[in-house]
C-alpha cells in the first residue's frame, strides 16, 4: 500500500534537494563537498543532482515554481547559517497536503 507521504518522500524530497544543490552550486558558488555536508548527502549524490542525472519525474518536479521557491528559501537559510528558518519538513508536508510528521 502506498500512502501520499511515500510518493512525496521518494519524489518531492529528492527534487527539493536537487534544486537546493543546484542553487547552492550555481548561485552561491559552493563546492560539492560543502553542499553535501549542508544537505546531509554524499558528494556523489551532490554531483548527480547538479549534473541533473535524475529520473524524468524528479527532473520535471524540480522545475515547478513551488519547488523552486522552497529551494531558494532553504538555500538562502543554509548560506546565512540561519538554520532555525529552514522550513524543510514543514514545506515538504505542505506539498503532501496530508502528511503530518
């Protein structure tokens, strides 16, 4: 049985992380190792996100306006080291529309 959160965690979460990685790399000139540490992922995953070696579904979703908006907010908070302002779990659950963590 698949519940809505399963889909969002498997597709939307990687989409957000990919967009954040891309923003940190292209707009904030962060190195892949720095991005990996900030996102809690490997450098290899960071490279995959930046080079867009992603599934078609994740690639499509990461370019949606809401994903871009969330990723910009998260990226800015990470760069400013304002971790309390990172709306990550709240925003992911907002996307789900029913998942309450």
